[in-house]
């Protein structure tokens, strides 16, 4: 359990997991689980092997620690670490020594979804597989998503081979290569460098393994007499659960990003003429012919809509994509259409720091140590988020007369997952404040928790309310103990003792299910009861620019950007969405600014994600050839922006931003609206 000796570098969710005895993860195979941590070392020069070895020895002889792989020619501060729970909860006799290692080596550490490694954890740093560097083109496109339709014809090159160069499935259960018939041939390989999941290459590995077949051979095994591919059987035999249905988030995003027909060919650009349905021309649309690397996020991560538990998987995923770049690869564009609503929102989250470090290391101007080749230029494109109307952001500034605030956190009934909320203040001026979480007055035995953590310039309180679902009498909970349901309803959050001039921000973690997930989860949200009582009636009669007035409320629509998309760098891009009919921001598209200044004012650009207010979403491919559907959200904006960026230097000159009504809404639409690529 936590006490005053707990390392100061332990993040809020790691502390929550320790305090709850990892109860949230009991639904996983706890007998084989290892913790997956994103770690910021105190210095890039710190030897990672020294850290892993010191932590293992200091935690006890049975504790294994392993550092995830990264390129040999970089010295990152941000690494991924796999270890036993004993590394963060050592036996009392080892606590002092283990915690000293954490304090000496680590600036910050946060928990992601635990994983099941394929092999034993070694007290060392694993090395990237050099045979994976197979991209021979100047452009490599990568995405981290759910559901890769590798057999679809829109992802084939002119010779008919799949453009999916590599697919890494980060799931860990039942992850064995697929046997083909009774013979020794198999499809899929263990990912020996990252030590979890299964990977599929377009063709045989180097050196060739006669018993290993690639994606192209696997597709060939499922050809019909008519010359088409039996995609149902192809995906089912390969165990691609995300592709069993007709729709998937990843299939839609992948088609927008790198399908052979660009989004501009599917839309009536003048709202009068029909779409052209023209295929992309590689000279002007290089993404239509680019090699693709797809990282399939774990199923447990798809089911957990908060996005808080995916940091290590995203960082490992980007490093996997980069490891596929060959010596001729000049540009790597990575699309990530997921993200949390929580976090510091000032560019300093652990994953934001890791993304910033990656784009600084891979900027095409940095020579590797032997000066034989430039590293490729890495661009990362993120979705702005869909939280603009979620009622999930509170903003309040104290004054000499007002040193406290309170609001309601409405927890839905019959909710199957924990709900999280975070309250952020600047360290120093605001960290002396007191935060309380009060259950509904009628509740009995309600289970909630709070963790306070100060790191750098920020102090955060993490509020947790456990699931409110009512189980049948006598049914045990995840740990086997009798199930205790938490009260739903209006929980009160109060903050007091603030000096004047302190800006307080609070964020709710989204819990509504991601596409394709059935979790029984429901969204919680904030309410300002004083504003609702005094102003909501008149505000409901005032509608400006497509939205009702919210002025004077603690609940703010601005500052709702994706929690991993608030950093500033020329190679970190954020895409919002607009409506084609009038060019205005889509009603769901999250807006800036970042929490602290100087920081990101808003997204970089807005992309067409709704044709009108009645016809929402953009059309793109499903999981089967010829199938399309409309998906709504900024998840479709990010791959459009990524496809623009894939054109290379000067892409911004090919499109002209437009300002509806002559007004540029920077927090909502950045530099303006871009036409579809």
C-alpha cells in the first residue's frame, strides 16, 4: 500500500492500481501478467540496463525487469518497462532499496494495461529486429488502430501484392502462429524484440524460412474459383476478431489514410456535381501507393474507452513502425485516432513527452552515429477529440473573494467500469488546496478513492468511483470477494483553500464504448448546479454559431483537446473537423486552448468530416471489399491530414484555408479548413 516512502515519480494511475491491489485488472489473466510501464528517466544518458538490473536486485531475487527495444542510434529518456508487481510493491525488507532505485533513476513512471510476455523477462534491454527494415520506398505510412483489412483490394499495389508491409497484433492471449493444415507451415511470428503479440509480414522473413508464409501467401490460400478472395474465411482463420463484422474503426481510418481512392474522389466538392470516384495518382497522392504498417491495439485497450492505459502500447507501436523503415525511407507518417480526455493538457503528459522526443530524434537532419544514413522524418498526426459537448471540462479561477468552488459529477447507474476525474492546479500556488469527493446523500457503502500527485509544474487529484452495476446476490467481484456496488447519482467535488489567481481545470475520463466494443460502460459528466439553477433557462434560448450559450458556467467547452494532443512541435499535428455545408466546426470536435500558456491554441487544421448537419460523417471502406460506411468523429479528420502531409514538403500550398463568415476560430479550427486530400 502507499505511504510516505512511495517514490515521488509514481504516477496517479500507478498509485491507484497499487492502492486498489490491482483490482481493475483482475479480469485479465493475473497469473501471467507483468506490469507495463512508461518511464521517463532522469537523464537520457542513464544506462537502461543499469536501471533494470538495479531495480531487479533491489526488489528481490524473484523480480524480473525488462526494458523495451528502441533504435540503437538514439538515447531516449522515455522507455517502456515490463516487470513483476514486486518492482512497485516490494516486500517490506526490500522497500527502501527498491524505492531508492526509482527515485535515483526515474523522473516519472505511469502504468499501462498489464501484458503477458511471450518469453521470460530478461534483466536487459531488448534489441529491435533488424530484418524488419523492409520498406524500400521513400514514404512509409503507419497507423495504430483496431482492425486491419489486409486482404482488401484498395491496399494492393499495381502487381496485386498487399501494401501492408507488416501487421503487429499487440494482443497477448492465444497468440501463436496459425498452423496451415497438418504440415509445418505457419502464418504469423512471435514478436521477439518487444516480447508480446504476433506479427505478420507481407512476405517471408529474411533469411527466408520455408515454413513461414507472409500476408500475400495467406491471401492466396483463400482465393475463390472466380479469382476473388474469400475474406470471411481469410480473416476468421487468421483470428482477426476485429474483422469478423462488416465495420471496424481501423478499416475506415486506413482507407482514408492510404486507400487507393482519396477522400476527395468520394465527395461532391461543390455539393452539385457527383463524386469523381477517381483512383489516386502516386505522383500527387503518394499515400495511395505507400507501404503500410498497422499496429493492432490490444482488445482490452479497445474495451477501455478512457485511453489512459495505452501509453506503452502507443510508444512501442511507433517504434515498431519506425523499425520497418529501410535505408531509402525518407518520411514516416503515423496516424493515431485514439486518445484520452484526461491529462495535464499542457503538453507535459508522459506520452506527449515521448512523442515529442521521437519527432525530435527522427527529423531527417540527424545522422546516425556512423553517418551512413539520415534518420527518416517522422510526422505524427492526432485526432483533436470528440469531447466539445461532453460536459467533461471544468475551468475556474480563484480570486481574493472566491477561494473555493464545487460542482457535481454525475455517475450513471448500472455502469460496468470505474469512472475517473482529474483536478489540475499549478504546483506551488495551488497545491495547498483541499479537494474532497462526497457521495450522494442516500448512498451506503459507496466505494471511491482519491490520489494526489505533484510532478514538475503540476499537481493533480485523481478521483475514482468504482462500477455502479448491480450484480445478482452472491455473485463475487473480480477478486473473488463479495461484490459491492457503488452508488450512482450526483457526487460532489469541492476544492477550497485556493490563493487568488489560481486556475483550476478538471476533466472527466470518457467511458462510453469505442466502436466495436460492448462493455456496458456509460459516460459520466460534470454539472454546475448554480448555473443550471440561475441561467440555464435563458441560455437555452440563445443559440450562436450552432451552439447554445454556456457563458458563466464552470463547465467549459474550450480546452477539451485530446489529452495526448496538446504538445507543440512542427511534426506533431492535430486535426479537428468541420461541416462541408457551411465550413463551421463540427458540433463534437474538441477545441483548444491548452491549459497553460504558452501552449497549443487549438488544432492545426480542420478537415471535412460531415457533409451537412443532417448527413454526418464521411464515407470510407469497411472490412469487406466494396463495403463502405459513414463514421462520425475527428478519427476521420486525422487520416485526412496525414494523407496531406504524406505529399511531402509544400503540401500546405496545395490547399487554401477558408474562414466561414470571415471569422477564424483558432481554438476550434486552427489555421482554417482544408479541402479533403
